[in-house]
C-alpha cells in the first residue's frame, strides 16, 4: 500500500500544480486537502512514505501542511512526508515518467490508478482488467492570435483561420475521438453551457471568402506550439489547413516555459497553439472566464486585447453576471460566450476527454490490491475522496 499511496499523492499534487498552464502553485495545497479527506476511508495505513512536490517559495507552507496532516492522522500509521522543491518547468521531469513505463506499471499492478491514459493504451489496459473512466472536461487545446500584429488585428482574418481548421480530422487523427469540437467556451457537459452565436464548423469556402473580405494577402507566418504531444499532432493539421488558405506556415515548438518566456519577452509571434485547463481550480464561469480574459498577463501582453471596446464590453457583462442570479445571470454568461466566440482572439479548438485507468477488483488485480470507490474526473489530477485500498 505504501507504494501506491506515494505514487498517487505525488502525482495528484504535482499535476494540479503544473497542468493548468498558470503559476498558481497553491493548488498543491488544495490537492493535499483532497487527499486528507480521502484518507478518512482507510482504517489503518501501516508505514507510509509520501513525497510532496511544490515550488521553492511554498516549501514552508507545504512543510507546515504536511506536519498538520501527520498529526491529525497519527493514529492511522507511521507517516513520513518528504517535501521536495520542484519548479513548474521541471515538474513533468520529476513526476511523470515515460508513457510506456506508465502503462506497464499500471498493467502489472505496480500502480493502482493511472491518469491521462493515452488513446493507444485504452484497449490494452481494459483488456488487462482495468476499469476505464472517460470523462468530458473543460480541458482545452486553444488557439491564440497576436492581435497587436497585422493581420491578426482583423477579426475576419481570425475567423477565417477558425473556419479553415479541419477540427473533426484532428479529433480522429490526434485524439482518437477523445475530444469534442468547441461550440462554446464551455463544453456541453457543463451546467452553464450555451451554444455560441458563432460555431466554427469547418468551411473552407467561408474561410476564403472572409480572407477576401478582409483585404489582406496571406503570407509567411509562424505557428508557435508547446511540446504537448496532442498539440504537436494538431499543429501538423493546422499547418495543412492554413497553407490551403494561402498562408505559408512554419511550426516552432518549444516547452511551455520557453514558449511563454518568448512571448512575455516581446516576441512578435503570429499564432499560438497550446493546452490549458483552469477548471482544475473549479468550474465556475467567472473563474474560467477570468483565467484568460481577465485583466491579467493574457489580455495585457500575450494576447493584448484589453484596450479594445469588445474587451470592455465583455468585462462589463462579466461583472453584471457575477452580481446577478438565476436566469438573468445565465443570460449574461451567454452574452459573454457569444462575444468570445465572435472575436476569437483566444478560443478553444477542442475540449478534451480525460481518461483514467484503475484496478477496482482485488480478485483480478495482479497484486491482489484495488481501489474501492475511485472515479475519474474531467480535469488534470485525480480525486481520492472517499476512496479506499482493498485487498483480495
């Protein structure tokens, strides 16, 4: 049990910290609270050693939190929690292992649960006896335009790009069906979903017409991407689609830290394709809208739309929605979603489905251990609330 708890806690904390595309390192503490609640299901743990990773500036906070956790649960076992310093940039290297090794460990029962199961491993793990959870979430693979640079300051050009994208082909080829084309800023599974006034279904003729109406002549552009495997797969399709629209696309791929450092440093990029999922902090529309469209680095410098009349209108509606309730609030959210879709300065191309695999039957699990009550969630990280380890 010691081994499984160590892996689960480390993965949950580290992934909540790094996966959302931001710098809110406090989410490690939030995940620890979730794990705290989860452990109530276990009567006795025996000897347990955990490693909790966090940013250097959070080390004191994490140590205090860990000590409080140990004190609160001292009657359940001999608990040791080691605190490790790990920057957001290095988290993947320290926590995540090679995809093949992760699948092998899950298949052999060395781990009881695996997050972010890749499409090519689903059948393999299901055949081995794992329970597969496939949950639609907010997690986006989004496109962002440098609206401070021509021609991306022209809404018709941005819309032309959106219509040119063969999203369904991306979903089939890159995601093996484990994603959904965006028809709103939120996925359909979310309570506050509203089909946007503009839905970008692939339409090459419309895309070319918008380019003609814009009066621009497509030229050489650079498509910046992060090194996320799904993003790299999408980028090849985006290049093909935009080349067909008349652009000459060069793909430039870097790690997320290097990509955003370049953009924050003033690089005059054209288009960015990247992953992001602020829903790891909650599903409230105000939170999700403010993540990218708030008065922050995204709208100030990365996608400098803040000085536009459209952004001002959007923020007025966001404030009104926050103060409203019920149907009136939803009406305001809907207007926000329409503005975001119509302007397409930063917009989801797809919302991904999160797949997890777990051993839920100890009689068939390789090591005779399984998780009772585990369910996958539609965002990065895992929830162990109410989950217990059981043995055959």
